[in-house]
């Protein structure tokens, strides 16, 4: 396997991401950057597993790796689709963290054993007919983009013969993510929520990700597998929310559809208020508790899609100094936040200003006042955060350009930013520093600067040093 060609993003495309309106050119670079990053991570996992987990490699890893290479040669796009399955990124991150920690390598088999399922999914999508044994940690066989098989009786292995998965006397036939099973509880095929917008807009779909074993990467507890009635409710909710997106911010619909590929249902909190989040490692996934309110879900989609775009860009270049340990307070969090979290949070809140501005314009009387109140609430928070960011010494040159474009977008929405004369840094205690992951060159397993370039500046390998999860969605608070 070799890394893809150099990635480059023009200045206008870069500014489009910063202003929460990513262009098609920018979206292509972000997507290709994630493919490159995950491909290099996969190669690194194989290399480290070969050297640090030789028993696994000899028993199962080598065969799975060879199947990965065959699938890539047979159909590059199909292989990329599996790599881009949102929670493959979570799996890769867990494998890398275990393999980089000598104390955890002996306990890495559960994650490493999933390599066979990733390889099998890529091979099936590429039109191959693989034959191999698939370990089933937790009695689950994970075939990302296709589905999950549950093994009964505590079985820990299944046999894949072409497109037939033998799970101990019950065969599930896999066809394009569908399946038949002698026991309907054995094979859980992927389920798409398909939206056919009014007015002739292009239909699209998002995967309802309620069985993926790596979906628990979103801070909040995930909901169990959805019933048929719950799935229908999600279908209605997503369709209604998408109509709101198309009505209020139609120019952002294409970007939201490109960035949002999977919906992870979360358990509703005890407070009764909705929650949502997005995880840096799970590019393309939005996690949310169910809401029948289409405006709230539409706001969540706009907000979380901005986070997804931001972290995909941050995986390509450092926008803040990765060594910085200062903390700042922002209006939407009770706790002080590192500057990178302040930047992505500000960016995602900026994304909903236009949403609420237009929402206020389409309503009247009390509902209009409510929308304007929401707009002002977030606008003031964004302005305060941008004032901190403008003068913060931890911004890189690219980060300063990013913030400058954000300031322009805030002004366009009616919120001008006067820079602070200086920034008072909230330095964390020694305990606070220790509670966060310290950058370690051995863990910089993102896109290497020698392999990639972006708009004339080096692409950073620092993008995956820490797991980052957003849980600040305005519509869920």
C-alpha cells in the first residue's frame, strides 16, 4: 500500500471552511485527507501488530492484511468507503493507542481481531469472495458499512465463505449490506434513513448506526438497538429536519450531506433535555438523543457538521500550538477549555448564527422574538470567544487566518468583533495538565508532513494526539 497523492487546498476553499460554508473543493480535500490519514493509520497498525503482537499476526493478522491489500487493488473506491465508515476511525485510534503502550499490547487483541472484519467488508464491497475465519470478540462480527452479526451461545468465531457468513449453523447471506438469517436476531444489516426532499432536491441517506461496537465514542451513553417503531420515528425526524435545513440555509445543505454520514442514537438524559455530540475520530458521525422537533435537530446537524469539518481540517494542519496548555472560559461551557476546544466550539456556534437569523425572519411575534433571542445569545458568546482567539499567542499562522475568516462571518451575521488588547491566560494546575494527554511524537500517527501538503504549508501529523469529543450543541442545551 502507498499513500495517496499530495493534497492541496486553495485560500478561498480554506476560508470557506472557516466561514462555515465549505466549498465542494474544500470538502474533497477534507474527505481525501481522512482517507489518507486512515490508510496510513491502518498501515501503521499492521506494522506495529506484526512486531509487537506476533502471535496475533501469525494466527490471524497476516491473512487479514493480505485481504486488505487485495481489496484495495480490486476496487479503490470500495476500500475507501470502508475506511471512511465513521467508527473505523475510532477502531484505528484504539488499536494505535494500545500498540503504542507496551503495558496495553497484551490486551489489544479484542481490537486487533476486528482487522479481519474490516478486510472482509472491503473485500465484499470490492466484489471479491473471501474465505476466512473471523474472530468475534463479545460474540459480535463487525463488517463496517455492511452490518453486525450476533453469535449465540457465546461463540467467538464465524466462518466467511464468499458472501455467506456461517455463525454456527445459521447462515446469513450478505448482499450490498442486506441479509437473510434463519434467526432475525443474528444478522443486523445497515439501515439507511433515506430523505427525498420536496421540490426536486437530490435524495440522500444517512446510516442509522445503532449496533456498531465502536459507536460508544460520543461521551453520552448510546441508545440500544432501535426498534422498528423507533427507526420510523427517526426517519420522520430526519426528513423533517432536512426540510428545515433546506428552507433556512439551503446553501449549506450540500456540505451537511457530505459531512454527515451516520446518526448514532443516544440515550435521552434524565433532565429531559436533548444531547448531541461529535467525536474527532468518528469523521462523519453525529450522535443525538431523539427529538421530534425538526428545528432542534436541524440546528444540531448544522452545528455538528461544522465540528466534523473543523476536525478534518485540523487533522491536516495545526491551527493552534499543540504544546499549549493554557485554558480559557467560554459562554457555552462551565469548565475552562484548551484553546483548540475554544476554537472548534466557537466555529460550531458561529455556524448557527445564520440559521437563527433566518429563523427569526420567517417567523412573527413570540416565535420570532424567541429566535432573535437565541441568535443574540449565541452571537454574544461567539464575539466574546473570537476576541480571545484573535489575540491568543497559541494560534499558528494558519489558525490566525482561520480566525480572521470567522470574524468576517460573524460581522456578516451582524456581530462585529473588537479585538482585546491582550489575553489573560488561564494556566492550568499541574493536576489539570496531567489529566490531559501529553503530546508524544510516537503517537503522531495522522498524515505525515513528508507525505502530504496543503495550500503551500506542511500537513501536520499532530491531528490524532488526543481524542476529542464535542458535546456543546446549542440545540441540545
